C-alpha cells in the first residue's frame, strides 16, 4: 500500500500483491497466537487478576452467546450507527478535504480547525452533545461523525496537495476542462490517500459508535457490555470484548482488501 | 517544463510581493481580505458571531455567550476547578510516562528484530485500530475507579502511537550508516547514541506527540465514564446546564491539547532538520 501511496514510479516494482508473506512469517504468527492464548489461560487460571477468566471459559461463553444471537444483534445495531456516520463523514469530509487541498486560502481556514479537532478529546463533548442532539440516534451519529471526519479530511487534502504541479500544468496545456481535471487527474492521483483516509475513518467510526453506545444512551454493544460488567458475568464481558475486537479487526481487513482491489490498476 | 517553472516562479514572486504589500499597507481593506487572513477573518468571524447570536437568542440554558464563557474561565479559577483539572493532568502524566517507558523499548525491539515484529505487530496493529473503549468496563472491575484505573486507561490509550512510531523510526535508520559503524567496531552505546537515536528521534517525538494526544483522550474518557475529577466537573456542568462553566473547562482542555500538540510539532521539525543534517554531514 505504501508504495502505491507515495506514487513513486521511478523504480520498477514487483507486481503488486496484498502482501508477500513467507512461511516463517506465518509460522511466527501462529506461534504468536498460541503464546497469546496460553498466556491468557495461565493468567486466567492463576487468579492473579480475578476478572480475567481463561479462554477455556470465555470461548464456550462466546459460542453460547453467538448461538442465542444476542451479541450478533447488538453488534449489528452498533455497526449501523457506525456506517451511517461513516457515510456522512465521507460525503462531508472528501469535499472539504478537496477544497483544502486545492485552495491555499481555504487550507489556511480549514487546517487549523481540523488540527484542533484532532488534538481535542472528543468524548469531552458528550455532555453537550446530549443537550443539542439528544441521547439517541442523532447524538450518536454526531459523536461518531466527530470521531471519523477529521482523518478523512486530512488524508484527502494531503492527497490532493500531492498531485504534481507538472501533471496539472500538462493537463491544462492540453485544454482539459475543470471537471475533467478533477476526474482524470486529481482524484486518480489522490485516490490512494483518500481510500486510506476512508479506511482509517471506518475504524474510527466503529470506535465512535461503541463510544456512543457506552456514553450516550446505553444501547446495543454498549448496553451488552455494561450489563455483563454490572452483573459480574465476567466470561460474557470478556467474550464481548474479544468478539468486538475480532469484528473490528475483520472489518479493517476487508477494508484493506477493498482498498487494494480498487487500486490494483495503479501499480503494474 | 521551463514554462511551468517560470510560471511557478512568477506565482511565488506574486505571493511574495503580495505578502510584502500586506505588511506595508494593511489599511486597504480589499487587499487584506484577499489574503489568507481575510478568509480566516470571514469564516472564523462568522462562526463566532453565529455562536454569540445563537447564545443570545436561545439564552444561557442553551449556550453561553462569548463574554459569559470568558467570565466562566475566570470563575473556574475562583471556584478552584483548575486544581481538580491539575490533579487529573498529574495522573494522566503518570500514566503517559508509564506508557512511554513500556512503549519506546518495545517499539525499538519491534523495529530491530524481524522475529519480534512478526510476533508482536499483529496485536499492536489490531488493538490500534479496534475499540479500546470496550475495555473500559473491564478496567473498572480490574482496577476500581481510583488512581490505578485512570493510569491504566491512559496507558491503554497512549501506548500504541509511541510503539509504532519508534519501530518505524528504528527501521528508517540508514542501513549503510549502521554497516559502516559496525565495520569500525563502534560500541553498542555509541551506535545507540550517535546513529539510532538521532535517526529515530523525529519519529519518536512524533509518537510522543500523538501518544500525548491519546493520553488526554484516555483521561477524559476514563473520568467521564466513572464521573470523577475533571470528568465529573464536565458531566455535572452539562447536566445542571451550567454551560458557561462547561464551555470554560472544555476550552481549557482543548487549549492544553492544541498547545502541547503544536509545541511538540515544532520540536519534531527541529529534530527532523537535525537528523537530516546528521545524515548528510
């Protein structure tokens, strides 16, 4: 990905693959997973940290919860909020990022705001989001939007700014129209950056939606986790955390594959 | 090509003259508004005016006016809210330093050794992109709601950027430089001091900067979740609709976040120049 993202084509490159893995690497990954589960089991059985149940109890709990369908329904509910906010974030963030990338003057307006949005803890706004947008869907989507939009804007504007001056000049020399400039030059060039921004934004959307389900009205996964914690069903709590992590990681993997698939034309 | 270069130069020239002109004669309004500060003035001004008008129309129960917010910043001082904030920040700094103590050596290890990279990176990458927030209820059970809990949450949040950045920085160090130094039998300590540290320093500082931002987020999340310290101030000010207090504290936290971020960015730039000179000279 990074090779495509830098857009440097001066060196001949190997055919682009998702990743080149060697058998040693796969062996180490397997080893790493084994070590992780063994360490978890040992810590869980030893009772040093009473709240950590061993995987031999957590995984059956997860299986039962999956069978009952409750955790899946909760996950789907949270992901709906995440996707809704993600789509809004993309529809808002890409144009704003493009504006900031194309115009120096607008960049001087937009960049400080985006920088501030990065540096400020978003959760801090929970008390007023609940006043202005309520505890429910609107407030949740707004909180999630604040989580994802800045990374999309930053990546888009960086990508648009990186379009080489010579390329635009050349296109202009051939009498390209403004619309075609965007369609044929700017967006294809900035594409990898924008897609990376969207992928990171998707991850942050999922984070934001879980945050919203925990901190605004407890619902879906948030409610599920809070219930498990407050009733001290620790194996279910751990199962939920484990499941959430797996789902989010899986989603990111799919997004990464999708990104590669869209950009496969770029490096031949 | 030559034409484009000439044009670029001309453009630059125009910009330079424009800037010089701005400094000389800011009295001409039109010229001022065409610069970057002009647009800033319009947009930020509109935002502030929008805030002020909304607050005046809807009343203090909906939003405080700008003067009320500024007065709130002073009142927060009188009410001793900053000592609460200071206390929270002290705990955050403990957690942040702890996370650095773990993260930077770990990152260096991942950057130096392929085996460690393969063993550890999957977890770092997975936890980095997935939801750390879901772990907070578990942390409450594990650590209670006191000092330990807050430090633990800050470590959880602040940990990942320094690891990834240190690893990237160590990987980035020029291989020729390392080989040359080895050929001259440079001692380990000197290798570390003269090659790895300057080469990786800008990355590490970037990691520290991003990690500090995350630490700030971690402490706010931790405190709002169990409603203690500064988090309690924010939540109570929100639910009692003491919005001038809320906005005042929120502005101070935002200023801390933005200020530390910009300060470390400046340090990073300086180190990057330094690293660059070191590589060339």
